């Protein structure tokens, strides 16, 4: 009996042990993927309920958070999408056999700890506007976490797929900025242990500006300068203040000066100053420097220039005609000109702003020796004097005159023009020449006209034909000069090419380029002042006097105004010769009558006749001496001039 009882006990004990082992074998295992020790909100978590029996289809799966059933499924996976902090808890799975509800099992518990995803914080050092060449640091911190557990990435302008920089160690990204680096920057971290990412940081804005630009100018602006001239370099920086100015020279960039003022003066330029200069600003605040300025080449010439003095008139100038002197100076610009004559003291030099000096109506006293020189800058720098130029003035008409056809000093472009040398006897051997600013002195045969004997023809005028024209012989004799002006405007003034004689009438006309206006009313000006308004388009001065000399032009209300032309007035030919001839004839007739009377009364008046003859002879000798002295004076004037 006792033996049977013991056997039953052992059998029951073995059965209990087998049932316990079987239950342990059938217990499902609940696992989490990804298996992170810390889960951030927003992640997707998968719970897997693994069961050792070969067929899963016979089982129903129940999912629990603590004691609350969450879901029932035939699948052994349960996915938690966008998990939240309040879903932190213990999770279970419970399985039940569909064929035998008494066969069911609980899994082990898994604990999910969900925390808010940390957000990266990006700091810009230094803050505010940055300038090219400066260093900036972007510091990325993960809130509530140490820096060593994260890898860091920095992004620009919202592109979170392509970091501009990544670091496995450092949370600071430092670099030297240029303007291209301007933009919005963000960062985020990735945890080393499980590759979990932080929230991306708020954006910080990096603004990179170019350094203030320095501009270098030179005063005076002309080049080259000459030894002894003063030159001032000026460094201008438009923005910011409190600059110190650094000056550099040469290809090696040698610093030649530093000052608080923005000018650097070379008071007396020398050969060693010929080089390249530039500048830059520096200061104690951001931006600490400017850009380098543009480079300026300073050219220095050692030899003092000497101008060349020329005249528009070749040969002797006729009294009353204009003469223009030109002081030619090829080197650089900025010159003012001084003109002197052998009869002038140096302090009485005539000064002009341009390189020409006009004697509008020459007289015998204008003949003589002339010089010119030029000056510029502060302090004043003078050139050498030119060589002397003799101006000859004569009252005798030249043997040849330049005739212009069609007449007038002004002409329209594309018109034709004929210039003819007409002499008192013949004009063979004479050629037409001209002076223009572009070509200086040249012959008709040089290409601007076609030559037929002593005539120069220009088939189509252009503004480049504006200049002074004259006839010149092979021996150097010349006609009076004629000013020709060619305009591309619609109005010209029809005025005489040669001086007008005092007492003669003068008619000026306003002529128009096609189409001609129906209203011919024109205004006439002298020396810039309104002289007359004429409905016929022409004005007449009935008796010209010396006071009528000047610059004339006309103006039409629709077509515009003409160029200016100088009108010269010469003195009327003296009537002394004619009066002398008449008086001479009268005296001859009277003398014959007296001889007849004296013959009749020779005895009575013989002594008186002898006395009268002696007196008359002395008068003739005295007149001859006066004539010889006058001729000698003209000869002397021609020789000096």
C-alpha cells in the first residue's frame, strides 16, 4: 500500500515537472526593433511576438500595454508608428490557439521608454554682419546631451540631404567666409550608439559682405608728369570711418607710407617715383580692413617739354586779316598757354585756356617775334619757351587769292566745294593747303581733295574738313587764309570768306538743309548777343565799319542755329593817290598857263618866275624824300616781321 502511494506521488511529481517544462517551451518571446535603449518620439517601433511552434496560423495574437489590450491580429508583428512620450510602458503579447482556447500563453514583458527627440541648437560666432576673409564659427549643441556621444552635420539653405560639413568629433565648424557663403544654416546630431538623429536646429542667417572698396585717384589726372611736378594720390573708402591708410608701390607691394589722412603727396616727382601705386584702409573695428584699391601707373618724364609755335598764315599777313598762332604740345594734358612778343615784358604775357591765340585783325604793329610756353598744376610747372616765330604784316595785297565756290565760310556735310588759287597775272605753281586739328598742315593732294592745276575739289564734305585754307607758292608766298566750317546741322550762316571793306554793305543769310522751312524768320547774333530778327531770313548792314567785326551766327526757331563765323573789316583804300593825281594835273595845267603868262611878261616878271621855279623844285625834292622814307619804313617793317 505504501509502495503504491509512493509511486503515485512520484508519477504526479514527474507530470508536474513535464507540464512546467512544456509551458516554458511554449512561452512566446516578445522583442523590440530597433532595439534602442532610448526611443525618441516620432520613431516607428515594431514589436515581434516569436513562438516556437511550427505553425503560426493556428494562433491569435493579442497585444497589451500593461493590462490594456491594444490590438488583436493573426500576425505576430505589431507596429507602433510615430510613437509618443505617453506611450512609454510595459508591453506584452498573449497568444491563443484557435483550435483549443484552453491553450494560451503570455509573453515576457518589454519596457519602452520614449522621450522627446532632442533638438539641435546652432550658434553663430561672431554674430551680425560678416566680411569677406573673416573667420566664423558655427557651434552645434544637442540639448540635454553631452557633445561626445554625437556626430554633427551642418546644412545650408534648407538642403538637409547634403551637408556642407560633417564631423565625428567636433561640434564646432569654423571657416573663412566669402560672399558666396551667405545663407541660412542649420545643424543636427546623430547619436553614435544607435544612429538616432536629433531634431534639426532653427536656422541662423549668415550675411557676408564684400570688404569696403578702396578707390585710388591721382591729381593731376594727366600722364605723364614731369620731373619736379607735384602729384597727389587720394585713397577713398565710401563706407565706415576711422581708417588708417596704407600706401603700396611696385610689383613687390612695398609699403611706402601709412597715415591717418587719405592723401599721399609726391611734392617733386623724380625718376624713381615712376611705378605702380595702390592703397588699402585699416582700422581697429570690424571690418578691420578694406579691399586693395585699383592700381595706378605713375609715369615720370625727366626732360622738360618744349612746345612748337606755328601760325595759320604762311608768308606775310595782310593788314586787317586774322592770324591764328598755335602752341603745339604733344605731352599729356592740363596745360594753359602763355604768349609773348619781343615788345612785351614777361609779366605782360597773354594767357589762354587753349593752345591757340587769335589776332582778329592784324596791323603793322602786330608784326614781330612771338614765343609761347605752357603751365599746369599746383604749384605751377612751366615748360620751356618755344622757338621764336616771326609774323610779317604787309599792306600790299598778296599776288594770289583763294576763291571758294560755292561762296561762304560755312557748308553742309556731303556738299561739294571748289577752292581755286586766282592770281593777279597767273596762278601756276600755287597749291591749296590747309590746317586742321587732326591733320595739322597738309596739301590738297594728300587725300582730302583732288587737284586740277591750281584748283582743289572736295566732292563730299565732312566735319573733318573744318579748318584754315590758303594758297601757297613753291617759293613760300601765300594768300590770305580762309576759314571753312563744315557742319552736320541743319543751319549755316552765309557770310563772306574775305574781309569786308569799311563803307561797303554786308548781307548775312540763314541757309537751311533740305527740307527748307516755310517760315524763314531768323535771329542774327553777334558775339552771342541778339542783333536782329528778320522774317526774310537775311540781314543787311548798309555801311560796314570797324565796330562790326565779330563772331556772327543765326538761329531758326525750328531748324536750330548755325556755327559761328568771324567777320573781319578792313580799312577802305586811301583816296590820297587819286587826290594827288587830280591835284597834279591841275597844277600842270596851271603851270602851262603860268608859263604862257610869264613868257608874255618875261621881262617884267622874269625875276619872279625864276624864284617860283626854284621853290617848286625844292617842293618836288622834299616830296620825293618823304616817299622814299615811307617806302623805307614799309621795308623795315617787313624785314622785322
